[in-house]
C-alpha cells in the first residue's frame, strides 16, 4: 500500500525558511515522479512543484519559482520542499503526491496523496 | 501557464440527478487532464486521467470527456457520497494547473 507522510510544517515569520519532508513507502520511490500541491485555508488546490523520478528535472509554479526548491533522496525514500523568503500567502496545507503511472508509462495526474502538513506564515 | 476555468463554481443537485461540470483550458491541453474529488477535511481523490479514463475503483457513474480546450466531468446519477468539491487539472505542460473547483451541494 502506498503511504506518503509529510512533516515539517510550522508557524514561521514572513521572510523565513522551512523545509518540508515527505516519507514514502509501499512503492519503488525512484521510479515515480512526485509533486507538491498546496491548499490555502478554505481555498482550492494549487500545484506547487514537481520532480522526476531520478531528480534530474524539476518544475515550479510561477508563484514559488526562485523561492522554493524541490529535491529527493531516493535511497531514503524521501521527498523535500525547501521554502525560503516565505510570504503570508504561502500559508497552506502542503501535500506531497505521487505521479500516476500505468503499465510502466508515466500518465500524469497524481494518484496517491499524503495527509498534508500545515505551514503558517505570520508575524 | 495554462489556465483552467471550471463552471459552475457551485452546483445544487438532488440524489439521482445527472450532473455535468465543465472545465475550459486557456490553450491546448490535448487530453492530459485529470479530475479529483475532495470532501471537507479530506485528501483529494483521483477520479479520472487522460480526460476520459476512469481510475481503478472509481464508480462507473463517473465519466470524463473532452480534448483540446473543453473538458467535462459527468456523474450519471448523483449519489449521497458524491456531494463534494471537484477539480480539473491539466498536466500537458508545466506548471501543472488546477481549476478553481466546483462544489456540488444538495438542493
């Protein structure tokens, strides 16, 4: 069974930094692209970042480009999101999610999600 | 970026109704569109991929269609468990983007 467990969410001041982690189990982690999606309180889903299985390719939403960095440690089955220059509008629940693959082919979309970790940016 | 615009934002319906949600892409998304269901306080659930393919375990009353810039999610006969918010997502190009969501509420 696929399991994704986020951690690292906290209350942080504007301009501060934070690192989120996502521990993965139940699948061959290095074979799958991974994404981060966030949801501000009472708002919709916002795709934040993605990374390929081997970590060679990374992608970002314009709203976080240059401030957030996605990375992964495949031997440790862990995904990271390094967040810096945090803003009040970054306040959200952050989910890690696994990219959907069918028959060994990357199809896209995300079929498994963690429970999320809350990041609050406030002074 | 490809903007995804859903309509309506809120839909009032009754059990047994046929419900359709529309998603319009600002430019060509081919068929690389997914749909998700989210209930309050819960994690999004993956319903449909590649515009019309049903994810394993999802009831057959859900269906998706479309290509290019126009997509839709249809629930053929709304069930009590289906009252939720639904999101479309394009993954044709990065950054992937979601629609703003459609809340299906009880009439």
